[in-house]
């Protein structure tokens, strides 16, 4: 039994004529006749009553026609739905985004992408870069924006932007007017850092360690606005990327004397099937990177 035999059977069952069915299907009568014969042989049952001038379905033929019609309709619907996915008229995309990217870069990306592909549904998950890597490796996310500090052998990556870390100090701080700050000058400060798993936190702790001290971590948060607010209220100091602080004037954002950078990129699991929606997003990001106004 094959799909063509079912299609021929359905048409003959509807028209009660092999001749008319063949004309409608644009094939020869012998082709339809042979297909029906093979179908009956494979089922070991007679589907048509041939004793009369006009073909009519047997009782079993009526039952089978209902099932075949349902199958072919479902197949037609499934094919049409896949066409919508192929033409990016339908689809869901699961993307992981770290808090830092979610606060400054991703909203613009999301806005542009939804304008270009309004029928695609973008589902975002905000997690640390480390957590997003794990979700990608387990196949639980389609794509993710991560820090490219340690390449994963399981992931493909596409660099997007490189951002410099700056120290965020209250305006009343004695060093608020400095052009740069050495990390060792901050050894007695109360630090406000991102939570465990955030590469931003890892970079700062490693830099402090290299300069011979362990910072006093007052609290940890993944909420950018919370961190900014605490700096403004003189609770402690923080470290954010320049792009996040560039529009803030209620606290000082000062580069470190020994500059620290974070590189972000789009990542997906190697050898994992990429949907048309995922392929479109990768192409979209590539176009952004290659544009004259691409983030650096």
C-alpha cells in the first residue's frame, strides 16, 4: 500500500468511475485500475462492487474511504502547515539571553526581528551565560546569546559584540571623577556583583584575585536596575558593561586601568537540526554584524 494508491482509491470512491477518476487525476485508466487491484490485494478485501455498470463501494469500502479521506486531509493540512513554517509564516523560536544583553542589545534585536518576521513567535529565557550554555548543550533551547570566554566543543558560535567593563561608583565617591581606576584601589569597597554563574562576576573575582585580595561582596543580583539603584544610593560599587551605563548620569562609570572586556555571541548546538525560524534568526544576526552600524 502506498499514498498514490490511497489517492486513486479516494477519487474512484467519490466519482464511482475509474474513467472519470483517471481524467481528474491526469493518469491513464489502466494506472488507476492497477492501483486499485494492488490495494485490494494488499488489504485482502474487495473495496468495490463491480457487478453493476457503475462502480459502487462495498460496506468495507465505505469504511475504508472514511479513514482514507481523514488520513489524506490530515496529510494535506500537515503539508500546508509545513509550508507555512518553510515560508516563515509560522514557527516558535526559544532563545536564551543573559541579563546584560537583555538590558541593552536584545530589545533592539527583538524589535527588528519581529518587524521582519511578524508571524514567528519568539520565546525568550533570561538566564546566566553558563546556564544558557547548558540548556543549549542539552537541546532545550534553539539559540542563545552567551559570553564567548570558553568555547564549548558542543556549540557553534557567531560573535556579535565586544563590550568593556566599567566600575560604577556613586557620584559622591572620592574616585568618581577619575579617568580610570585600578582594581586594587577598590579593595576596601563593598561590591555588588551578579549572581553565581554570571561570567561578569567570574571576571571581576579573577581580576581581584590576581591583585591579591578577595572583595567584600555585599550582595548579588541579576537585576540590572536593582544594581544601578543600589550604586546611586551609595550602598556599594558595581561592574557593568559600558553600553548599559552610557545613558546613565546619576552614577559614575569609569573604565578600569587594566581594561576588561566581555565578548558576546550567538550560539547553537552543533549537528542539531535548525528550524527555518532559527536559520532566519542566524541570518538576521549575521546581517546586523555586517552592517555599518553593527555593535562592536
